[in-house]
C-alpha cells in the first residue's frame, strides 16, 4: 500500500499537480498521511543514502527590544526601549519544538519560527544554526514589536463613518499576555469591549481567554479554556468554551440604510471538544476531532419583548482534518514589510454531525461538511483556492446549507510591488436572522455604505496593485501607494441581483515596529459608480487590510 501511494505522490510531484483538482489533491494528502507514507528525507535515511542528522549541541536565545542597539540612536527609540518590557525568555522557550541533544530537524526549526511570529508580539524572528565548539548550535533571535497601543480609528465611506478608540497591551509584562479595552461607534450601535487572553497560562500549555461586550442594544460575554494542537506533530487537543448574549439583530434589504426588521435574540452555548492526531509528520497530519454543544437560540419579533421562548438543543460532530503542509514567507503582501507567513497547504475536512430529536429538535437531522483548500507558490508570487459546503438534512430533505469558494493570486514582480486578484462567491439557504451576507463600509466594495448589499447570495472581486515607495521612514513606518478596482454584491433568492462597482487610488501606511503580518492602514479616494440604490460619487475611504479579509 505504501509503495503504491509513494508512486502516486512521485507522479504528482513530477507533474506539478497541475491536473489535480483541489479536492482530490487535498484528499490524496490525507490518504498519504493516514497510510503513514514516509517523507523523502526519512525514506532516504532508511535506505542509508543520507547520514543521520547531527544532534543539537546547544540552544542560544537572543531577545531584542523594539529597537536594537544599532537602531537606538534617536531619543524616541531609547525612550521606547525604556518603556517596553522585553519578552521574557520562558515565553520564547515554551514555543521551541526542539531541545538540546535531539537530532537537528530543519522542519522543526522552520515551524518554531512560524509559531513565534504567530504570537503577534514580535516584528521579526529568526531560527537558524551556527557551528559551535562542540557541534551544531541553534540560535533563536526575537525582535520585539511595540505592543502597547493607544489608538483612535476612523473608518469612512462617504458620509458614513465608524469611530473607535482602544487601549491594548498584547505582551503584558513581557509574558505574552493580552489585555485590552475598545470603544466603537458605527451606524448600527455603540459597543464597549473588554478582553483578556493568556496563551499557555496553565502548566505552560492551556490557553485562557475571556471577554465582555456592553452594547447600546444588548450585551455579550464569552470564556474559553483550550489545549490546542501546538505543532504539526501534536497528538492531542481539547477545550471547553461558553458564550452568552442578549441583544438586537438588525436585518436590511435592498440597500436601504434603515433596518427592515428588528429582532431580539437570546443566545447561549456551551461547547466541548477533544481531538487526536492519528497520523503526524513534519509534512502534515490526519486528525479526528469530536465536538459537542448545548445551545439556546431564540428570536422574537419585538426587540423590547420581556417574554421570550426558551428552546434548548444539543448536537455533536465528528471531523476528519487532513493537511499536507506547505508554507512560504513573503513581505509587503499585507503591509509593514516584516516577514509574513502564508499558508499554501493542501487541506481537506470532512465532518458528520448529528442533531437527534431527543436533543430538543422538532425533528432529527444529520449534517455534513466538506471543505478543501490548495495553494501553489511560483517564482514571483503565489495562489490559493478554498471551497466549503455544508448542509443539514431533516425530514427527508435539505433543511439548510451553504456553499462558498474563493480564489486569490498574488504577484510580486519586484521588492515592494504587489498585485492582488481576489474572487469570492457564496450562497446560504435559510440562514438564521443576522447570518445573511452583508457587504459595505468595512467589507466588500469599499466605496459603498454599510448594508449596501444584503442577502443569502453574494460575490466580490477585487484587483489591487501596491507599491511601497518608502519602506523605511525614520525607522518607524513604511509608505506606499495603490490603485484598485472592485465589484461585489448580495441579494436574496428570488429577488433581482444587486451589485456595485468602484475604483480608485490610495496611500498605504505600515508600522515597521508593529508585529509581523499586521495589515497596513489604507487611505483611499474611490469613485463609486451608480447603481439602483446609490448615485455615483467620489468617496473618501479609510480602513485597514484588504476588503475581502472579513468575508469568510
């Protein structure tokens, strides 16, 4: 069996996988891992063609502040270093996937580097080898980001705006703890949010998080305790979480800025899950995850109603999750010029869920989920494709479901130059109130107002070219320019299709001292072309990141 699968994967590599569709490729990845197919390196070692890797003689960790010694020549750099607490050594050590005396494994070093960057407290991380007196040493260098943020954010689309103010520390006392408060006012509501996150706070492994939202039309609270998969080779994971909310749900139609319906929603859920990897390697994994939940989700038409029905249901789901890992590191795709990890793995998920009548439903149901994703890097860029479909079958037919797919191609022809093409489309059948697609202001076509396009069918396409003209402004920021064109829309099944187009130019401002992968701030002047609900106009648009990042 392994020989057959080995021949299949060799043929796939020779052909560049060009003839494989996304789902067969991802499923083949899962099959290879499940069968325990050895990597090329381990197979060669087993045949004795490659000598065993040397043992790690030592591990050296070098921690640098926001400005290193060569950069801290200006007064503001020295002041920043005095105010900032450098990340503690144990925070770095607990992320290491290798130890002194273990065989040197370049895949473990690369994954450690990615995991450290994923903490979002470093502006740069490097993990490499150096020749020492007693053998090969591993050197880990971390460069801290400025993690204390006092900010005022304004999002503008024409005469609509969002106003926000926040105070956040994501590396409290240098221990990787996050604490924050945020205020936000948008056309729908005012929201005050307080949260706390602590990775690996219990026994150096379990993550704890909690938060509360006090809104002008309701309130929400959440908490979780999670033991995640820490690496591609992790065997076990699990967690519990809970959420409570009581507030308004606003529904919009036909591009009107006023809600067509106001509902009151009372929601509560308790979840638990346990996961186990049945196959692992540095190239990927096959994991099985069992989830269970108890849920209350009730709606009433009167948003001020005091009497609300109480409906409690339960369900559980078994998921098979396979990945053939592939990552690249790039710059300037998102923003500030620091290293950015891009996941181009082939992935596949298959899930079966059961919602029996005995668990509170009027009639029992069976749900299914199928998801796949593929990625490809090439000389001057990369491409990704993702697709997802799920459905709930009850009473002999489809009760509800959704499908979505997106594709993205990124071309980087020269340092600081980035061209992005992104396409996305989705459909939901019988969605819950508030789960309709909602494009405008912060998502989708950026020059259109909030709730410009709503419905259970949606699409969005965008092309943008960015050039970072000044990658280093006083050691603090990067400055670029961009041009873009986009079209998107949403509508309800049975209604006329609705969409809109805009195009424009803008400025991109990134913080060099922020954590790697932080999106750039954008300031755009966009031309909105007229549609059935809004006239054509030039619009000032303020935001961050790409408009498609909040669509999934």
